[in-house]
C-alpha cells in the first residue's frame, strides 16, 4: 500500500518509518523545508533510540521518502494520516486543532483518488466529524472515509511500541475505512496484535481516557510518597505491594517529581475542557492536574530544604542532573526540571546542569541555568546535587569522586535511583522520594 504521513514530527516520523519497515511505500510530508532537507541528509529532528537507523534503512530500500508538497505526497495514497501538532490553545487550554483542519482542507482540495483519511494526532471527541465536513465541503469527487487511529507511543521506546503494540484502536464509521485500515496493519497480524474497532468518537476518547488514567496513577503514587515520608514508610515497597495486584498493575507506580512531556499535561487539560463543554465534570482528572502542577514546584522546595531552606540557599550552587521529562528523549515539554530550576534561581541559587540529550532545548527554557558538558563539571563546587531525570548515565555515578568535587556532600534523588543506606554510609546527606 501507499501511505502518506502529513506531519514529520515525533508521531509522524516514527509511524512513517515503522510503516515503511513493514513494507509499505511511505511519503512523509512537512511544510518545514529545513526539516525535510535535514531528513534527506539523514539528520533526525528528534532524538529517539533506533530511529535514525530505521529511517536510513528504509530510505535506502526506496520505501520511505520526504517532501514538502502535500499534493505530490498524497497522490495515489490509499491511506493519508494526519499527524500534526495539537498543542494546548493559549488562553483556554483547549486543543488547538487549526493545523488538523488546515491539513484536512488541503487534502480535500488535492485528493486525486479514493482514500482513507486517518487522524493520528491526539484530538478531542468530534474532531473526525469536523474533518469529514471539511472534506465534504471541499467538493472532492473521490470516495473517502475519515478514521480515528490514536497513537500510544512512549518516547524513548516508540519503535518497539509501534511494532509490538498492546492494542491498535481504529474508530471507523463504514466498511471502506475499516477494510483499508486492516490492510494498513496487516503486517502486525503475525504478532497477533489486538485490534479494537470502535466508533470514531469512541476512539478519539480512548486516547484521552488512557492518558488521564496513567496520569492519575502517577499522581496517586506521588501523593502516597508524601504520606510515606510523613509516617516513615517506603513508597517503593508500597508500589510493589499494590502493583502485584493484577487489577492495578505495576506500571506507572514509580514516585518522582511529577509527570511532563508532550502528552499527559496537554491531554489531561484538553479532556477537562471537553468535559466542561459537555457539562460532564471530570473532578478526578481536575484534581490530578492541580496536584501535578503543584508537585513540580514542591520538588524545587525540596532541594532548597536540603540546602537549609530558602534563606540559607541564597548564593549557593546546585548541580541539576537530568533535564528532559524522562530518559531516552530530548523532549523538554513540561519537564519537572523546568519548575525545579525556576524555584532554585528564584531563591538566588546558582544552577549548573547536564543532560545527555536535552540541553540545546533546555537553553531556551532555562536562560539562567549554566549548561555543562558532563555531570562532574556540574557537580564541581556544588552545595547540593539533584537528580531530576533517571538517565542511565546517572545510575552509577562515582560517589567518592562526587564527594571530593562537591562543596558539600548533599544528594537529592528525585528518582530514587540509589539505596539510602549505601549513600549515607559514604557520608552524604541524602534525601529521596517517599523514603526515610
């Protein structure tokens, strides 16, 4: 089959490369000429493990190409995926669908054959209806169907998630759309990947509901971590104890500084706004959003407390290790590190930071933070070290070297990487999340 992927960002590029690896002919389309030029040169616009190699092998095989022309890219395509951004709209928090609707209009004006138009972007309930109306109003004479096919990719593990998915959700209103989508995903039948066919509106809501539920699990265990610190319990044991119940499961029960990234903050807010529009309050999700927002700033106060409080911290230096919202990505969107760094600099603390992949983007978001080339350079002369993101490179730091380099042996582990007894035995003042 021929597949056109409109939008060559995180979702579009990963999905397009994986579809090409399945044997489909894929054209990735993007209006950004510089991005397309870089892709032609083999330079990825995002960091995702294995993506550069996957793209290169399929470009070499002739199955993956790139263009800025939507009309050329969708010509002859059996399925046209819309994978453009849907950021939170300024002012009210609704998902900004202007890019989705602009692409739908251009598809309608350029469609040269029967095709299925697939919304891969995360969109609120009813978006597919509006895309269908836009296509109908375009006057196209070709048969089309509008289908919802939300993505469930984890940054840092996206290729594996695409090729070995927990489920594939397809929201279609007619047999034409369902049949084309069966062919699109036929290569996964060998893996017996479960495919759930639903109505289009149901499919659109599934993505938001899934992300809101996962965000709720994270926020719940973070609040349990706070309680553990108060009562002298261990949140990691609490997580294991409840996660062994298969009704709950162990995933997303790791206490930390709060969730961030491109999905959870944006999607929980969009779900709240959709619920408000339909006069159906989602009070649990509302509480999750508020708790997560306040937690990030609280983590900055936790580091200040390790320095003796806000007044005592003024003029001191903190080393921040890890800036991206999670490891194995360069994504800085809504990263807890942003709020932590802001709380520190607001208190007059000097901050030096290192991240394996996120520093170029972090420079724009943290103008008052000094970026350095490796972790020990950040630690040199520091009065406290804070681990904010659990990159592998931070899991086996030379603690004896750190003690020699730092001005004071104070370690704040916001990801519970280290064993408290081991670190304290070396003479460190150590604090973590939900453990005493």
